[in-house]
């Protein structure tokens, strides 16, 4: 296989792995309403199921990021995707809430291999002027995985029960693991203008990453963005069923279109604009992300303002809001590559993912669940229901008639967090240029020093 063919093959496999990455983690969101009723769970517990895997995912990702900076990344991916696919299938065997929590925690360990190793590979497979588009293709696994998870899981759960939705994830995951095994490991730093190879600045790798001002803004932006994306991922189907009266299969199909497929044009447009604008503005990618998130806020508010059972109006507006939100991935992820040297990119992504998952993805579903329970209780009390002494399944049943109102009110936290995210991205756009120029100077000086040393050695 020649280099272009190897690069195309690698990007396709990475896209497929990322598709399964998001497919597997969204299954609880697709079938959560069925699990809630079978096990008599509160929305807080349902939200925790959507983020249980993240608790280990975020922490384990940091040492795995350093491991990816030193070892064969394709092998790391092959082992990781096989492990998490096996554990996802095992999740269907859970017979109570805490068994499911334990299995989802274990899934997170396997999935923690994906982002650091994949993003590091992309940085060494594509030059800076093509990375946003390559990252857009890789991150297309997010909307495609989400869409497939909603559509397939909903249908399978409707026909065979929610447990079967977990079982069918095994075979495609194993196929991705085999594909990863045959990715040819690229040379680190091989696509950079200045060939620094595996060199990096002196000092702690973690301190070096966190010494870059742009990384702090990006990390904060990741926490806010993931709060919204995971809150929507866990509660969009329950919201459609409760507030708009959709059946499970209809709700998962709509969620697949809004939260999944709508993201594809967002990623592609973000990648195209990001690679075009970087040629004239070093901070252009962050500015594109800022404008896109600003547009998403009123679209989300308008969507939530639609009356009950207006599925068409809600779906169109929320779909457009999700489309603009997805530009974040192709623009911000590629910005990390612009300010970090090749031998630290796995570490940078791992630190970024740890913060954005622990502060965002964990708090999103759990936080929205807590807020939904709070407003549901308030609606019940306002409706004259006496909740004194009610606990467990009895309390859940008493609150069910008021859950549409409580969930609807809680969903307004998404545009509120989106407004804060836009401000953070704009602040980050003010530091990118200086950080990128400092990195370029260091790489130029290091490449020049290495060349002079090589010449002196050969004399």
C-alpha cells in the first residue's frame, strides 16, 4: 500500500472506531426510558447511567495519553476497541442498577484509548492545512454513531427488549479492532513543516501542556460543550416521549436525525471553513467555533419554546441547533494540534478529555437529571400531590404525570450553558495566535539545531 492509500485506510478505520465509540456509549440514552420503568429509577439515577463510564474514562485517559505518546498507537486502539465492545455486550446481562453501573465503568476504561491515540495519529498523518478536514472525517463518527445508536437500539429494544440493544454492538466492534491492528504507524512529526520528530520541550509533559494559555480556554470550553452534548444525549429521547408524546421507535428515529445526522454537515462545514480560514487568520478556527455556538443558542431556545406534540417544529429547530454545535469538534480539536508539539499531542488530548468529561460529561446528564427531578417534584406539589413518606418505586410512579413539565423546564439549561461556551471560545481565540507562533519558533529552532548537529556528526 502506498502512502496515500495507507493514510486513507487509517482515516477510514479511525472513523469506524469513533463511530463505535459513540454508538456504544449512547445505548443507555436510547433505551433509558425502558430501563427507568423496569428498575423504577429516578431521572437522577437515569442520568448517572449515561455518565457512569466517564468516571474511569477521564482518569484512565491521562496515563493512556502518555502511553500513546511513547508506544504503537494502532495496537493500543486495537486492544481498546476490542475490550470496550466486549464489555458493552456484557452490559446487556446486567440485572440491576449497580451491575449496570459497574459494567459501564469498565467500558470507560476501554474507550479511554480512542481519543488520545486517534488524534495523535491524525496529527502525524495530515499536515496542518488539512487537519481540520481530517478531524472532521474522524469526528463524523460522533453524529453517525449517535444516529445509528438511536435508530438501531430503538428498533432492537422495541422488538427484542433493551438487553439485545447492547448485545449487537459486539461484532462491529471486533471488526474495528482487527482494522486498527493493520494501521501502519506513521513517523511522529512527519507532516510538520519543521521536522522535530519526537523532540519536545524540557520539563514535565503535563506542565508543558498546561503552560499554554489556549489550552486552558479549550479545556474549559470542552467541559461546557460536553455538558450540553451529554445532557441532550441522555434526555432527548425521554423528553420526546414525555413532553411531545412520541413512541419509543419514533423518538429514537427523530433523535437520530436531530442529534446524529444533523451533525454531519456541521462537522464538514466546520472542517472546510477551519482549513480555509487558518491560511489567513491563525485564530480563525476558534472564531468559526464561536460564531457557530452563538447561532445555536437562539435555535435551542426557539426549539424548547414549541408547544407539546409539535414534533415537526421542535425537530427542525433543534436539528439546526445541533448542526451548529457540531462545528466545535472539527475546529477546536484541530486547534489543539496547532499549539502542541507532535510528541505531546496524546498527552494534551488526554488532559483535555479528563477535564471536559469530569467537569462536563459527568455533570451534564447527572445535572440535568437532578434539575428535572427538582422541577418535577415542584410541579407535583403545586398540583396538590402529597409526597410525604413516598420513596423508591412508589415515589417514581407518583411523579410520572409531572415529569413532562419538569424535564421541559430543565432542558433550558442547555442554551444557558451554550451562551457561556461562546464567551469562552471567543476568549480562546484571543490567545491562539501567540501560542501557535511560539510553537512554530520552537519547532524551527529545534529542527535547525538537529540539522546542524547531524551535519557536525557526519564530518
